[in-house]
C-alpha cells in the first residue's frame, strides 16, 4: 500500500501583506494606496455569483491580474502598522486577516487597520515551498471571499464565494516556488441590479449582499463584528499519486475530520455514512468514486455520467470559465505487491477494497459478526472477517461494478454498536472507518445513532427531536465563535469554550446563518463532547435571488456542506438560514413571498442529495407547514439517492412544493390562520422574556415549542473581568471607561435602545417595583422605583447579574418541565464578542456569567429546581437525563422570617431514566405550608426553602433554593457570610460558604489572568441562596494556585465581599 502523500503546505510559513488599499485611505512608509497602482481588478460585466463563482485557469474576460504596485502617501499615526503590513506579518492558515492582525499588531490595531485600509483593500497570503514538482491537489473548506490562487505569478484558480470548497489540481514546478492567495474587494465582482429585492432588512444595509456568498457578520453593526477575510477553511496541497480525472462532484466528497487533519482528502471513498437498522445493528455505507478506483478505465457511459455531475450549468450570460491546466499523463503505477490490500489488478480489470471498522479507544467492536448486506451494484466477490480489532470486509471490484452515478457502493454491518448520545443522556462512542483502495487510504470517525423529528398532531405543533427514539428537551446557545477575531480558533480554546457550554447544561449549539461555517476541529469536538449541532446555511434576512445561476450555486454549496457534516454524529439539524422567512413576514409582504424556493426546496433537496441523516428546517423561524414541505423535499431526495439516482436537482420545484399552508389559507379565507413567527408553531425566535419585557410566565403561556433563539439580554461579565477590562467595577461612573462600555453593549442596528435597558427592566421588576409578575414579590408592595435608586453603576451591575441568574434558571425550568410544550431553547448567544455586556452566557474571554450559572442549575443532566405555581403550591422538579433510573433522596430545608431554619426533611425519590419527578415542597411534611406566600394572608412566614438531591451513598447531585415571594427584600441586615477553602481527594477544590442569616445570590470572585482556557480557575456554581446555618459548597475547577486562593472573595447581593479563609 502506498502511504498517503504529505501536505506540502502543512509546514509552510505564511505572511500576510496589504498590497492595495482604497484611494485616499492612506498609509505611510510606502504602502500602496492608489487603486490603479495596487492592481485592483477592473470591473467586469455583472453576473450572478452562482455556479460560475469558482473557476480555475487565467483571468476572466475583462479581468487584470493585480500587479502589486505601491504608491507613497502622506504619513498617518498608523504608519508603523502600514510598514509592517507592507513587509508582511506572520499569518496562520487556516486563519483570517483579522486574526493575523490581532496576533501581530494587537487587538487595538485590528479595527483601526481595517478602517484605514478600507473595503477596497487587496490582501495577499504568501509562502514559498519546495517540491519535486508535478500535479498537486489544492483543497480548502472555504476562502472568504473573492480569492485568487497564484503559483509562480500565474493565476490558477479563482473563486467568488466563501462557502464552496476548493478542489483543483495544479502543476507545480520542481524546486522552490511561491504560492500566493490573493483576496480582492467584494466590489470587484459586480452583482445584478435587477430584479430588485422584494424586502429590505434593517440588519444588513448593503443590498448587494443578497447576491454575494460571503459571511454577513462583518456587515452588521454588532459589537465586535468584523468581516471574515481569508482562508478560514485552510489550504492544503498534496502530490497526486496518479493522473487526476474528473470524478464525482465536490458535493459528494465527504471530507472527514481525520481526512482534513491527515491530508488524505484525495483518497478513494467519496462518502461514508452510518445508520442503525431496525434490529439494532449498525450499517456503514461507503461510496467510492469509480473514476478514482479505475482512472482512465471506467466505461464511457460511466465516465460521461461523472463528467455530467462535475460539470455545472453556466449562469445566464456568464462567461465560460477556462479549463484547469492539464496535468501531464504519467504511466500507471504498478502494483506495490501482488495481492496486497488496496492493490490494482495488474490486468487492469479489478481493484481490492478493504473496509475496517473499530471502536476508537476501546480495542475493537464486540458482538457476533453477520454477513455483509451489500446493495447492487456491489462487489463481484467479497468476504467478511473479524478479529479482536473490529469488523472488516474485503471486496474485489471491477469497472463493471461502477453504477450509473459513477460510484461503487459497499455496506458493512457492525453488530449492535454502542449508540451515540447527547451529553448527559449516555456515552459518545465513536468508531474509526478505514478504507484502503487503489493504493491509498481514507479514514473517517463516525457514530451510530437514530435521529428524527417528533411526530405532530392537533395538540402538538412545532419542531421536536428524538434521538435513539427518546424525545429530547434541547437546550443550548447560538454559536458566536470561540475567538472574536478568528473563525479557525486554536483547538484548545475552541474545546475550552465548547466544554464550558456543555458544563452549563447545553446539549446543542446552533451556527447561525449570519456567520461563517465552522472547521472540522469544531465538529470533531462536538462529537466527543456530546453537543448536537444545528447548522444554518449562510443565509440571513435578505431576499434570496430567484435566479437560476444563483440558486444552482447555492445548491452546490449546501451539498458540499451537508456532505462534510453528515459523517459527524453530532450534526442534527440543517436549516436554510436565519430569519429568511421571518423577514418578509415582518416587512408586511404577502403570504406568497413568505417562503422563498431557495429555502423551502433547494436547501432541503441538496441536503437530501448528500444523504445526510439530519432534520431539515427551511429557516428559523418557520411554521409547521414550512417544516412539512421541507421534510418532504429532503426525504424525496434521500430516496432518490438510495435508489441509485443521484443526478443533482435542477432547482425546479414540483407543483405545489413551494406552496404553504398560510398561502392556501389566505386564498380560501382572505387571511392566514397562523404566522410563521408564532411561538407555538414550527420554530420560533422567542424574545417575550427579554427584549419585549414580558413577565416570566409568558414563556409558558405563549406555548413556545422550539426557540432557536431566545433570552436576549445584555449580560455583564463577572466583577473581576469588568475591572480587568475597564479598570473599574462600574464603567459608566468614569468618563474614560463609559464610551468603551457602551461600544460593547448588545444592541440591534437601528434600535433606539440597547439590551442593557432590557436587563434593567427585569432588575426593576424583580427587585424594585411592584409588578404583575409574581416574582416581584407580593409581601411588600412598593411604588415604581426611580432609575437611579441603586446608586452607582457597580451596584446596578450586581443587581443585573442577580436578575439574570434568576430569569435564566426560572425560564429554563419552566420549559424543561414535562407539563410544558417546549422541546428546545437556544440562548442568544453562547459568548459575547466584545468586552462588556454582550449577549453571551460566556463573556468574551470564555468565562461564565451569571446567566450561565442560572442556566446550569436548570439544565444540568441531573437537576433539581423549584418552580412556583401560585395557588397550586411550590413544586420541586427532579430531572434525570441519564440512561438509568435515579434512586436517592431530597433533603428539604425551610427558613422562616425569624432568621432560623426548620429541621430538614428527607424525601426518598426514584426518577426514571430520561425522566422527571415532580414533588410538592409545600406538602412535603404532610401539611400545607404557604412556602411561596402565594395566598398573601398576613405577613410572610417563610423566607426561603432549599433542596439537596442526594444519591444512595449520600453524595450531593444537585441543589436549589427558592426565595419565598420572589427575590426582592426591602431590608436585610448583614447575613454573616463566611467562607473557607476545602480540598477533597483528587485535589478537587471548593469554597464552603455559611451564613448566619439569609444570604441571597452568593457568588465567588476569582482573579482574572488572561483568557479562560481549560486550565484557568473558574467557579462551577454561583448566585446561590444560602439559608441560615446552612453550608453550601461552590466547586472551583482549573488551576487553584496559592495566588488564586489568596485573591478569591465571596460576595452576596447588597453585602460587602468577604475574604475566603484557608
């Protein structure tokens, strides 16, 4: 077997150069500014950036290759940066311009450099490599956006989309050569002016972006939002071991995590898929490209089929793309050893293919073996063997086994594989699939699981998910990246942020359509951590063009994306974008415009053609009717694949396919019955609790079914982080820090308010005002408090943190309860993208915020949460996501207003696997106690209640506490807070907190030193209530050094911080 050729760019040293900038956007020290001198591309005829968006060869008609000239201009304060960029700064690949600027010049330089360079800047990544020459296959997951690949000064590939993978073979000269990746301005590719958009979006003011396939995030006025420029998906170049012939189209090539890492992208298998049969066996399906197995020897019929699939129809009026440089014909490589696995028969008539499946990290697959159930056409001869290392099969195939789609299909049965589960519901076993064929090797890491949308009926609307036939309550967050400057964040930081989300109870992350796609490192980490992934296609609230070339390009892109992600068991949902359907609804457009064919038909069909075992959503939000239409298109495309018909869809919607229930209702009744943005229908974006300031019970009364976005607040970081970022604990109290704080506040473009005002609304509701919300507390009515009642900004921030921990815990508990219709909720968002109070449950450094602590208590796999039900008492919900029943007890303690706690009650509990138990805390002692002061007769008698969930051995599994009548207290004395460090076996540290009186919202202040990586000290719980005489342990993970212990403080709301004793 011939070993896999190494990536010649794997160790390349890249440098980033600014070779051209907008005229007048000056730099000093001789950096080119003049557009003509910089060689910016001459405008060319506007065409739809569809399937012609990527091409290789020389410049297109009307194009000129930039010459990289320079022109001197006047001095600027940024002249030093300009000189550095002229000489070139070190850059990472995969990486982006903003990441390189941050690493080389510092965070403060990034925005100033981008502003000075202007939108017409031309950037170049340059490197020099030395090779033996010959054909090399250049591949990339994506480059943003208008990019040109040059080898020794000659353009060999051009691409105008950030999302379509690169796969081009280039002849390299022997010896050293320069490779340049040139990034041109978006405006260098004109877009059609007609037809006009049917609606506009206040989120994205640049109307041309509806035509461009580029991440929208850089064009949206959000804190920390920057344009994505550069090879975010990396760039590899492997010597071709054999003549490169047209094979299956790029959308059929599944680049696995291992393939991307090892550089085996050019190996034989074009798709690896898994499924679970009805009898519980796993089935691995491998599809190999016949043209790769038999280069030059497939039948003319099959070769023509492959060519038809590879060739893309031209966009209307688009110039024909030049062909790729031809690679020289080389003699066929002889057999390495007669009869070796993966060898080509010397007669040229057959190839041996071996497929091995082993469980990673476990030494093999257990269970009896069964015969392979290969589909026709399949191997002419085959046998299956097994040993302790796993399951394997070997086949001998010939060109006659290549089917009409140009592929050879194999199936291998894995008896009773361990199923992959989301975090908390079971393990995440992964299996390594290794395929050796024609002298090369391909590996993929896969998992076995079933996934489907829950059935709906008249009483159950909206989206629900079931995995391995178990219904899910999905919770998580909208992904905003692990690094605000870089798409391809370092693997350790990426994993640290994802782990922190998982530890906060998340079971899903959603990649929104306004951002960029993620790297294989991200998806591999989600596989291992048990985090489901909801992937939006990169479409936002803009009118997608109904133009054949543009739609064809979108389908190619989605097939490539779905093929890449289908191998990952964590991939659960693929959506047609963010607010593509909501935008025309809220813009007042007629019902027939509510669901563009691009998301209702093209996206689901392309995902189905990639044979991706996922649930398809046309866009979020959407209605049940839209879900049904998308699911039908996806299922039909998958059936065609399984029947051997993989001819790409031509984009023509079947009769009625693009119709919607709303349009039908409008035509028959004059008005629609439902809106696609209804909370109880389809998928919603729910901001009732949040931006719209509604009481907490609105999350239940609205009947939220699946909120793909929710709970948008400005979430302040912890006090130590605020002090480190702004030099003070109350940034608005100091003129020098107030501006920086306001720039980081979560806000929407065009809105006259910020989300900090939203957060303050709930501060008033919960702590200051007498309101209709029961959580305002009925015991001591008060008039609305003035805005500045809390005094300084630092004290306001403390109340904001307390309010958010309460809101997040209460809302998620309401949704998670079995009595709720909700089946999923994803917070906006995972992490803030700038210093200050962004949307994230994690701050920009990756540290937990108060919202994370509230979410964690309600969403942990095993959780315990109080949930007041007004006159129906104080309920206590015990949640158990685990695959086995939970046997234990609940210890209930009640504190009175007289400052003492009653003797605890121990209540035995048994919670079913993947289940829930509901107790009545107010009836726990066999009598009725108005623990929440719901009836309001006389003075409140009880102050708080706490519950601790213990397993059979007495180990604490979960804890929660409830403040009777709500969190507001008019007057509280010093609670007598005290704390000390404790270290248990295995160097597990925690802070034991006690209080003489009731201490509300108790949290730790840990010192801050750089980003929050996996080794940084972090509190695992916070904003808890400590009852009189109670001891509560707050675990601390990471490196708890002597310096950390000395600097740590414990604080409670309205009290001074206390030193933690040692």
